[in-house]
């Protein structure tokens, strides 16, 4: 029988004894979703799967949603993307991997961002390339009370790119540009399943706070990000081939560390799960 084992970390649980083929049974899916809402990150060790098997498994968490960038979608199963982040001789990797080097939550440039992201390790470098996660409930709770009062009710503009981000994102086709106008989200959001509040930050996409002068907005966003950058809120996942990792984008940020050997392949399958409008 499946067991949820909390990690000794600020977030995360390991799912043990799960037959992945049973994930869509209602009682199993409900337990997986409860574990995700409570621990914000679930790790399901196991064997490598085909894109179609991954798509079916991911449906235990909700409806798979195609990702914006068409070129990453897997031909036969477009709900599953193939993410190649092999490090090249010139020090670059795929543009989206470079972008993922700083803390972010996925797809906050959409009015209705993804609830969760699933990554499935297909090829993993011999060392390095961990994915780090940040608990945004604990970040919110660690803020001084005066700051929590100040940001209560504030809204922020997220876009596909912002000069505040450290790296530039992949280029978009005209069709993809048309799908990504700037959007507004609350700076503090409530988790729809647990009712807990989380700081909804995204240093890669969050451009400014509505109603503040640019300098004031930049200072406040930097101050909030400083709390999120503290290691006390973090846990790193060290990948094994076949791992499935699912994180809750509503109350976490994540980043990849590009410290793996040059030329060693790093390939993940990826599925986004449809979410709700943040409130
Ligand atoms: C992502 C992402 C990090 C990684 O797929 O959204 O940020 O470790 N990936 O590949
Ligand atoms: Mn990401």
C-alpha cells in the first residue's frame, strides 16, 4: 500500500510502495493530491516511462495542459514536453534551462497558471543538476508582521519577460506572443486546498507592484525575494533516472543548478497541470 513519507526538509514527501499504474484510481489520486497540497513536493521513484505513460500518470493530479513553447512539445503526445538541458561546450544550455537557473514558479505569466508541474527524469548527468524547491508558505510566515500588513491586498504584474529577471527567456513565435499578454496576480495567494497563505513571487516574471513607483516596487520585490533566497526555506532534489517529481506551483518556487559535466545528457519529460485563478 502506498505510503507518504515526509522528508526531513522544509517541504517534500517521498511516495513509497505506489504502483504507478494505479495512480488514477480515485482513492489513490485523492491521497496523492492531499500529499501534494500538504508537502508541496512529491517524489515518486520508479522506472522510466514513455511519454504516453507519463501523460496518463499525470492525470491523477488534474488535467494536463500543453506548454506555451510549441517546439518543446513531444510530437506524438503534445501534453508531454521533452526538456533537454544538456550543457554545451560554449557554456550555454537550452535557453529555458538558463532561465530556470533563478527561482521561479511556472507559467505565472498566464492569468490561470499551472497548479502543478511534473518532471520525469529520462537521462541524468553523472553528478550535479539538482532541482531546488522553496516553500512559499514558510517564506510568507517568516516575513515581519509589518511587511505582511503592507503587502496584504497588493497586486503585481507578471509578464513573459521583465528587465528584473537575471536571464532572458526563449524567443516566442507570433502565436506564442499573442497568448502571453501581461497579467495581474495577488502578491499573497491562498492555497485553494489548505487555505494557507503563500507569497506569490516570481523573480523571472514579476515586473512590478500595481500602484507603486518603479523604485519603491523594485525595493519591495527585492526585500521579499531576499527572504525567499534563505536556505532555511529550501530543499534540493538529487535526481535518479526514472524519478517522477511533482511540485505545487501555488506555494513553491524552484530552480535548477547547472553544475553538471559538459556534454552529459540531461533530459526530462514535463507535464503542466491546469490550475485555478489565484486569489
Ligand atoms: C521546469 C524547470 C528545472 C529542472 O521544468 O519548469 O524549472 O531541474 N525545470 O529541469
Ligand atoms: Mn520551471
